[in-house]
């Protein structure tokens, strides 16, 4: 064990952020656009139907069905309830609610000749909503979060002096603080120097650790989109949309472990880790699509979404407090604190390319004629394939990056993404019945698990219903959507043991209103 100077109270240090996780890639790839009230009422199945500004974010060829211009806005309100199960203990989180903005914008349409038209459109949409509160706790006799710090330090090959004193060394904030507070340390066993995590001593003696994880997230992705579409003979519809998603994600996390053994001489009493994390930036993507209408009643659609190429800046402010009891005659608790004024050392910029999306769709429109006013309803469905294994982190292509000059760290992270996740499929189905100026709608969706491990059960389902009114160029749509999310939350990840995780059940109720005018 290398002795180090112990200063009681906060310690202000500046080191690089290594806070990127596999979940970051999934969060920015498996988005769930909110859409207009009409689109959400039919389960989001807009791949071949068209005639709705939400086509921007599903299949832009659907914009080609517009024969007139329109302007609209889609405010909404969400209410969320989350319950988690961890190590046989079940824990509800407080309910939360928030305002949101669905697809809003305008459409301009110009008929160049009979059966041909050109459409230009601008839309803004909430492509992802990050509001969530997850809490779980339980007694663990198998592993500790401190082992993740010990693994990282052991793999670094650094001495303790170098790990604590060299800001360019590739160690995370958490591992540096764990070293400083004696939560992890080196020890010579049988003539071999090893890295130990103090809570492991509790587990080795048959004890258990009481673990508590409380995470709150806010923010979302707001996407600006410019769309262009055209129609030929009212049979072929082609479209493209350039999207600019703006990311604003915040997370506050509190994690703790406490010795339940009652032994006050095993070198560990508790440790508390807290952090405030933010990820902000923007990206660009392209969506292209085509819809073929062989006859008036049938529509077939195909669309491709390229990865979004993000440039993101992450910032992390963290604190770790540990009590090592009388370990090496320490008589007091020490703490490490990230300093907000540390000269930018607790922020980092990087690039991320998200997943590819491929969408196939079909619609059957039934009614008395080809005039849209005469149609009495439709049934429509989408199948979407997402390449969750393909997201890639990388060093930014330009700028001053003092800490990363190559992709060595990100190569390991990219391999983890590839191993943890699998490509997945989303299904969407919906329909509408129209009675003169009124319409009733219903739909639903189901998303398969993105996790490679069959032991992790995850899925997302929605059920929706709505009403619509259209008369004299005014339309008003109201929709209620209930979402059921089953997911997994990992408090920490270990390389030499199976990882423990919480099963999270989250129910979200959304009420969406769309008001628009045709011109």
C-alpha cells in the first residue's frame, strides 16, 4: 500500500471525463418520436399512409400526398410511474409529469400538373423524451460497485502516485476518487501485488452490502427537419428529409453501499457516490423513402434512416465519500469532489454515430372513391428494423482534444456496445374510421428487446386511441397514448463476474392535442 497525503474535507481535482456508457448509444439510437395526435393515435404507423407532417420522421415520401398547404402545432402532457425490482426487492419511484411538444410545423404544396406535385415542409419534433426517475435498493452478497473501480485501476498499470497525480492518465473520475478515499487500494498477497476493493472483504467473510441507486433524468432530443417530396401520376411518391437533432440530457445519480455485517473492523463501513451529468450537442441525419400506390386502395412504403452523426459534449461533477473504518489507522472519512472551476477538465467532446433504421410498410384505404373527402377509413402497419449493434463512439474529427489523440478508449467501448446489444424490430399498427367531419382512431406498437443476453427481458408497447375533427380547413385531433416499458438498469458493470441489474417497469400516459389550418 502506497501512503498518500490525506486532507480532510473536499478535494478539488481536475481529470478527464470518461463517462460514456453503452446506454448512451442505445439512448440516442432507439428514439421514439412523439408525432402528431393523429399519427400517435394509429400507433405511429406512418410509413406508407402519408398526408401527415409526421411523415418527416418516418417516411418523408408521405409528404407527397399533400395537395394543399397547412400549419399546425401539437402540444402534449405526460404522466409517468416507475417501479423497479432489484435483488428480490421492489421499489416504486415518485410519479412525475411534464409538458412536451409533438410534431409542429408547416407544409407548402404546389401542383405542377395533374397527378404531379412538389411539396416542401419544415417540422420540429420531440424525437426522444428523457424524463424518468428510477430508484431501487437491496442486499447484495455477491458483488460491489467498488470492484468496477478496482478492475479499471488494475488494468491501467499505473502506480497510485501516477494515477492520482497525472491528469492525462486514462482513469475515470470514480476510480481516482476511490483510490484517494481508500475505497480501493493495493495489497501484497503471497508476494504478488493486487488491487483490492474494501467492500470485497465484507463479501468474502459471508456478509452482504445494502445498495441503493437513485437516478433522475430530464431533457430530450428536439429535432428540426426540412423535408421535400414529389408525386408522379399519383402512384409514385418520393421524399427526403434532413434532420438536425439537438440533444439536451441531464442525469443526477446517488449510489451507496453500506456494510450489513455489523463488523466494525473489516475496513469498510459505507461509501456514497453522487454525480451530476449532462450531455449536450447536435447532429445531422438523412431520411429517404418511397411509397408506391398501384391502385387507389393500396399503398406500399419503404424508408431508410441514416445514422445520426452527433458531436456531443459531456460534463460530469461528482463526489465520493467512503468510510474505511480503522483501515491503516485512518480515523476519519475523506472525500473527493469534482470542482466546477477546474478549467474544463471535467468535460469532454466526442463524436457518436447512431443506428440505421429500415422501415417497410403497407396500408389499405377503403371508401367510396379516390377523393380524400370520400374515404371512410384505413388500416396501416409498419415494421422497423434497427441496427443497435452499429453505433460508434470516436474522437472528434477536428478541434483541440488534449486527452484523446486516438480511438483506443472508444474502441473498447464500441466493442462493448456490439457485445451487449442486438439488432431489434419494432411493429406498429393502426386504423381510422371517418364519419363525415369526425374520425375515430386506434392503434398500438411493440418493440422487441435490444439486449443480446436472453436473460435480460426488455420490451416496449403502446396502446392509443383518439378523435379527429376536420371541417372548413380547420382540423383538431386529440389522442391518449399509454406506454408500457420493461427495461434493465445496471448500477455498475464488472468484467470478471456476472452483472447484477434491476428490472424496471415504467408506465407513461401521454395526452396529445394537434390543432392546424389548411391553406
